[in-house]
């Protein structure tokens, strides 16, 4: 409750209707942010200021996308109830939000009966307070369980951090081993270099030895020639000597003979000299030749050894190079692992900090809940004492009431049929009960109805009447809640739905026999403590029509074998064929009925799937999940079903699906009609279940300026495309850094391959539901099939809606630094005008800031800002408004249905040098421009619309750049604007 120091405000009973609503409207923002409608609606229903239709509209309307909008709409509905709506709202705040009640009214909250408005009778108020205490206890138990779960999660995260630290230590050890191997490799390389130098020296020595051998051979050859010449001359000399000797013997004189004898002596001397010279020379040459041969043999042996050693060194070198490559790959892998572990460690630490904050918040909530429970227990004791007193008063007043009813019944017998108080003895039909909300809708026999209406035994088990509880009400309430717990729906927005329960015939006969035996006895009627009325029936089928929507319950085992469906998100999902003899045929489901909703239980959980605007793939997946008892909500829509059949028979359409998506990845084309798709392409999906093609969609490219389908083909469905996207991201993540640099240079001007889009805060997306192949389901282990297996938030496709902008759209140039330079030059061209800031007062600035009409604050002064009104003022002139703003203004403009043309001018070092003078003139540098371009380029993927880009090499100076911008603006103005929901 509120603190004791809060002063008492004015009495709410004395305030008029206008004052009460003025008090609520003053705190409307605080109430919209801090109140959950599902907690207040039960009390407001008890107070009869909201109807069942109002509750359904508040909790199930698709236009109310968040809690604040639902609360605001609830306040608008209560405003139509006048003073009762305001008083009931303040009473519900006093029960469920005591702090907010004190802030709104300035009064201390209290559960005393005198403090309530009296819109609810005292017995109903008591029952509601008991239910509120029970709900608070359940919330406390859930908070304790959540705290335990967070504690276990923190323990697991700590163990993961310890494992990551151990892995980091191992990585450091491997790094040190790599350094040692690197030093060893350097030493081996130095040894190899020394061996190479020694081998070169041996080659030089071997070459010189071969040259010396060649010189010796040449010298030996020359000496052999000289010996041969001397021998020839000697033979000639002997021949001449013999001839002269014979001649001298014939005719020689003594003088001539003496002369010849002298010549002979000289020749003999020469011959002796020659004979002495030649053998010595030959010996020397032979010795030199033998030495040369020995040296040659040694050199050949040494050369062979050197060759073998060289081959061995080459093999060792190759082994070392291979080992070096392996070590380098290991080092790169370890580096990537270290970076990944560091990122995981950082993320884990941030998650631990968030979990610690959540744990502290949970502890605070637990303490508050414990204090609230203690106060509730004290209040419950007080209420219990009051109940005992009231029971004693009821027991005292019952005899008087019996005598009074006897006198009234005797007087009513004299009245005519026109009297509204005719007795049940004169009429065969029971009096029509007051319209109230029931837990079951099966009708019972007329006799049972009469006996039920005649029963006057006081009871408070799920009673809608204003009567005090009996002595054993708490015990019977627990038994009834335990018996009905298996049929209660967990979601708060499904509490208002009614179903038809069709039990087996045997159970029905037994129940009817029990009913007849009890009615034939001498009792006054069927007691409320007997079997519940919704387990007994008097006819074969029991249905309840609720706003032309019929809810039927039956056994839905293998539901798709019992019926077939057609249609899609555009036309609705219709029942096409029903198998004869099946449970669906037995309960009366016929072709042409539109399936609005399906509910079933699985793994002790109540599931509810709305199929009113779902695709055919979603509907078949949802119906295939049904196992056991299910509840189908059907709407009779025969005209729409016949129109769908005519379209299918005329082959204009292949199904009832039709929606547009933006592709966030590259899908190559191929055989079998596969459609080639690039990133950021817009596709028109016309069928999510094409005939004979599992896991594929039939889609078409869309004309950029008109809603016309161009080339068509098949693309993977959401689940398969998500797996392809994950594989593509993994391939991109594990590339080496050198390869990434090369690819970045080569593919700089190519299209983007992947656009990372996450669901973030977005709620249910119809594209999440996808059907997996049956083969993959059979091979995988059984898992929870209540939701699609793919729980990953990466989105290969995002839903987009077409918008047709006015004649002239605003212009936003990026990067911001370059945009500030080009905005004024572009505004000087005809047909363009620069957006001017507005100077607002403090109060007006606060009001517009609250309405999200302020696009960006101006740096010139305080309360000087760019507003939506200034942009709309320029657009009304029929010219383009040039926005000197950043990317933050895009979503604010989209909320106001203004779709700017976003142009990103890609930058490089070369283009930055072209703008050096202009950058220096504005106090900027080239590095600032490149940094701004690199920081803003990734943010383009987060925009909910497409943007254009200008290549760095497509312009040479500022004039050509402005000309290119005008051409792009003219082309973009003719295109359709595709906007996706804000997923960030």
C-alpha cells in the first residue's frame, strides 16, 4: 500500500463526474505506462462497466499493438460509462496498483468496505479479493521460480567463463610453443644457408680441379707429339746415316769420311741426350697423370656425398616448410578462437551484469510481494471474521425468507399469464435466466434446467449471483478449481472464449441415468454440488453462436487427414474437403467454413493460434500440430469460398496467399524454375504451398514503379532460407584476413551478399511459422513441437508494405559530413529548398517533443530544432525539402507518413582527396569524412526502407556529383516506397 506520510486527498464520493475524469486524464500518461489491462478487466467486468465484447476488443484487437495503447483504449471505453467508469477504475487501481492509486488520488489505499464505491455487492467483492490474493500468491511463486532460474543461469555462465579462461590459457601455451617452433625454424634455416655456402665452395674447387686436369691432358698430348716428332727425326737420321755410310764406302774420300765420322758422333750425342730426356719426362708425366686421376676420384666421391647431403637438406627443408604452414594455420585458427572467446567473454560479462540487475530487481519484487502477502493475509483474516458474522446473519434471516417466499408463491397463483411473475407450475418453460458469462455452453434437458433453477441452496462455487458463500465454500472451491484446471487457458486474452465439449456416448448415457434418478427422487432438484452441468447433454451436437463465429470441440487426432484446407492470408483459410466418418464430419464441419482460430493442449500447455490472416503454410503447420482434443472457431463465409474456388479453377491464382517481402540475402538461380534473387530485392509471394514442391514458395519480382509481377519462379521458404543465411554468415566469418582483404579490393563494387536483420523487440511475425520436411523430422530426435524449431532471430525475409508518396519527397544525403556540404548547393537548384529550423518556446518545445514532432535539435541555440511542420510546409509547395539531418529522423518521418529519399555517397581515399578543399573550408579533414562514412554505412541495413547509393568512381567533381544526385532523385521519385515494420 501507500506510505503513511501521504496526505489524504479529497473524498472521491463528493467529486462530480467531470472532476473525476479530469483527475484521471491528468494522470493518463502515468496510468497508460504502469497498468496492465488484463489485471483490471475482471474487476471492471464485475462492476458491469465493461462487457465481454469490450474485453475481447481490448485484448485481441490487432490495431492495439502494445500495452499502452490497450490501456488508453480501455480508458476511452470507461469514459463512455460516466461516473461509474471512473469510480470502478479508481477502485481497481486501489486493489491492484495501490502506489499508483495514491499518486493519482492523493489518498491512502485501503480494503475497508466503506472505501469502495458500492458498484459491486459485498459478497462479489469478497470473492474477487480472495481471487486477487490467490493470483498474487501465484505471481510470488513465479517470481521465486524466476529468481531460482536466474541463479542457475548465473552459475552456468560462471562455469562457462571458467572454461573460457582455461581455453585462453591453453591458447597462450600454444602461442608460446609456436614462438619456440618459429625460433627453431629460424635456426634450421641458418644451418641450411651455411650448408649451401659450403656446397658452393665444393663446386668451385671441383671446377678448378677439372680445369687443371684439362690443362694436364693438353700438356701430355703436346709432350707425346714432341716424342713422336723426335722419333721420326731419329729414324730419318738413321736412314740418312745408313745411306751416307753405304755411299761413303763406295766413293768416299778420307776427308769426307773423317767429316762423316764427326757428324755421326754429334748425332749419337744428340741421340743419347734425347734417349736420356724422354724416359725422365715420361715418368714425370705419368706420375702427374696418376696424381690427377687420384684427385679426380676423390673429387667424384666428394661430389657424390655433397649431392646426397643436398638431397637430404632439400627434403628437410620441405618438411620444415610444411610444418611451418601447419603451424601458421594453427596460429590463425587459434587467433580466431581467441577473438571469438574474447567476444563471448565480453557478451557473457554483459549478460551477467544484466542478470545481476534482474536478480536484484527480482529480490526487490520478492520483498515487495512478501510484504504485500503479509498485508493481504492480515486483510484476509479481517474479511474471514466479517464473513463469519455475515453467515450468522444469513442463517438468522433464512427462516424469515422462507415464510415470505411461501406467502409470495401463494399470491402469485392468482395472477394471469400476462403477469411477469408467473410460477413454474403454470408454465412448462422455465423463467429465462439473466444473461451472464458461463464457463460451459452445452444445454441440458428441460427438466434439469427446471430443477437447477428451482435449487436455492446457497453456494459460491463459480457463482454469478450476489449471495454469500456457504460454510464449506473454500473446500468446494478448491475441489472445483482442481477439477477445472486442465481446461483453463493460460493466456489472459483467451479467458473470454467459449467452447463446445462433446463427450463420448457412454459417458453421456451414464450422466443422463444419474440425472433421471436424481430427478425422480423426492429431492427438490439437482444440487449444485452434483456433477457439473457441462458434462451432461440432451442433444447430439451442442454449439454456441457468438457473433457469427462457431466454436466446435472434438478429437483432432491427425486433423489434416480428417479435412483439407485451401486459401491463404489474402482470402482466409477455408475447409475444402471433410473425410466421411471422421470426428470432424461427425460434429458437422462442412466445406466452405473459414477457420478463424484453433486451440489445443500439448505438453501440459494451452496453445492458441489465430489463422484468420495466416498463410496456407502456417495454417497447415498449425493444424498438423493438433493431437487430441481441439477447439476450432469457424465462420460461415460461403461467398468468399466460392470466389476462391473460381479463381483457383480459372488458374488466375494458385492459392489464397499474397504478400510482399524484402530479401536479405543472395539466392542464385538454377534449374527447376528457381528464381535468381539479389539482396534487397522485393518479391511478391503468391503461394506458400505450390503443388509438388516441398519447402518452396512461388514468388515474382516486382516492377519498381508499379505493382506488376515480372519474372516468377520458386524460392526457399522461410525455414530453408534461414538455414542458407546462417551457412552464408558462417562461411563469411571463417575466411582468413588476407583473403578478406583481397576479396574486399576485388568485390568493392559488387552487390551486398547478406543483410543482417534481427527481430529484436518485434512480436509475432507471420513469416516465423515454417514447415520442415517430414524426413528431417523423422531422423531428428523428438522435441517440443508446440512452436517452430527455428527460434533464431535472423530473418532472411522481412514483410514490406507498398506506399505511394506525394509528388516531391524530402532528400537526405549521407554521410552526414558530406551532406552538410552538399545540402546548400543542392538547395540552390530549382525545385529544391533547404529545411529551416524553428525557434520554439519551452512549453511548445516540450509538447512537440512529447508528440514526436521534433526531428532533431539544432546546434545554434536552445529550443531551436527541425520539426515535422517545417518539412510539411516545404512539401506543400510542390518542391523537394533538403534535410540537413542524420539517420535518426527517418523513423520519425515514417511515423508521420513521410518517406524521404535516402542517398548514400560511398567514399574512398581518392574521392576524399577530391573534396579536400571543401572539407577544410568547413573545418573537417579527410579522415573525418572516411570515419563518418564507415560508421554510417552499416546503419543503412537497419533502416526500414530501401536507399540509393552513389559509387565512388561515378563522379569527378562536385558539379558532376550534384548532376548524378538529381538523376537519382528523379528516378527514385517514380518508384514505389517499400517499408518494413520497425524490427529494431
